[in-house]
C-alpha cells in the first residue's frame, strides 16, 4: 500500500471569503428557499475549507486481517458532530457524478444534491474551482480521482421523510423536491445554529452497466473505493495526530446508477480493509437494506475468506467474479 500517496492538487479557502466571492448559484426556487433559511443575510461563515483530488492507486496484493469495524446503522447520514477529545476523524461519502457537484443548483434532491444543499459552501467551492481553472472531476479519462473536502459547514437539515400533514405525502427525496410547494420546503428546513462541520469524500460509482458485472468492472469499483478510503486515511493525519479514521457510507451507486447492492457493499467492505480504515459506518436506510448488509457480511467472511488471516486479493476477486452479480435498474432519481 502506498503510504506516500499525494493529491493531484490541493486548494485551501477561507470559508467566509469563499462564500462571499463565489456564492452558490441555486437556480431552482425551492433550493433558494432552503438557502434563504440556512444562509440569511446576516449569516456568519467561519473556518477553512480544503479541497484535494487524488489519483487512483492499486490496492495491495494481500487483504490485511480483519481489523476494520463494520458498523451497520438503519438510518441515513446524520452528520453528528464528533465530541471533542476523541481523536476521531469522520468522513461522509458524496455519491458523486464525475463532474463534482454539477447538478447542485437544480431541482433534483438525491444524495449528492441534498448534501450540497445542506452544506451550501460546497456549491461555492464548485464555483471557485471553475473560476480558477481547477478541474472538479472525480473521474478523468476513465480513471477515478476521488475528491476530499474538509471543514465545510452544514448549515441546515431538510426533512425528506413522507409526512402528509406537512404537505409531503411522498417525501422530498429525488424529483419530489422539485414538485413540492415552497411553503412545504420551508417547513421541512431547519437552520443549524451554530453550524456543524463535515468532511466529505466524493467518488463516482460506475454507471450504465447491464447484464453480468465484468471482472474489470469489479476491479474498477474496488480501485475507486480503495483510493478514496486511503486518501481519507492519509488526509486524516493532517487533521489529527494518530486519529481513528471513520468513513460513513451506504448503498453507493445503487440508486440512479443501478448498481447491485450486495456487490457494492462487499467491495466497500473489502476496500475499507485494504485501506486499513478503523471503522466503516454503513447506513442501510431501512430493514431491507439492513438485511442486505447482513448477508454481505456473511458472504465476506464465509465465501470470500475475509477473516483474521491475510487473504490474497486476486483470489478474493476471483470469487466475486464467479458469483456472477448482475446490474440492476436505476431508480429514476
């Protein structure tokens, strides 16, 4: 494993100057409603936001022993603050497009766009990168280049659960957000005062597949996740001395992109171990998601041999390939 992994580029911004010079350009009226609540005219932005982009690396030839804790949670990202003094650095996945945050301004409210809406300085970051000529890409020339963003304020939370009494009988996720009335959006939005701070790991899952997963597709997903997780581990060392490194994830690439839930869970579990994360918090969303993850954990140990002893990576990929996973269908969001 390359412990000397270095970013392709790094840019650091004063948060107040970033938002003042490059305000996010929300185009959909409902996004503007949320922004008006999260960032009123007298809002004070603080801290520093750091952007880094990382070139893909190959995972090690051997999967280390089972030293990564896999923590299932039957919920969605809560972005809970880390208590002071724990020495823990936490990262939250952005289920990214290859063109980072490219759809943040419109009416869509899938995982990526929701994260930017609640962390509006991410929209400012995109605008600043475009103006400065830095490529905001998580994939270039078909090679993954995961992006890390540290120190971004989460300034609001938007309730997306179905609630007919509050005017959102189908919830606000995905395309439902754009169809909702502005007063419904306003009631669903709660400003966070003071804001909390989030570190983001953005990487794109493969899209457009059909039929059986090829071995090369499996290797591509693993390489992407390994690079992103390893970059998060290395970058965590800049934020805290000898930190516990935690990544929050979920069914990455399994919504609009139609990825296979069990396979994508297995590959993230595998990448967490090759990158030697301390903990992978897997947000399953609901009971069905929890059942899928439980099955994946059984497969990882029983069928892939990911246990206490080191395991040759090529043999693990051989077994994954032989399981003949097939692509699903995107959910339209």
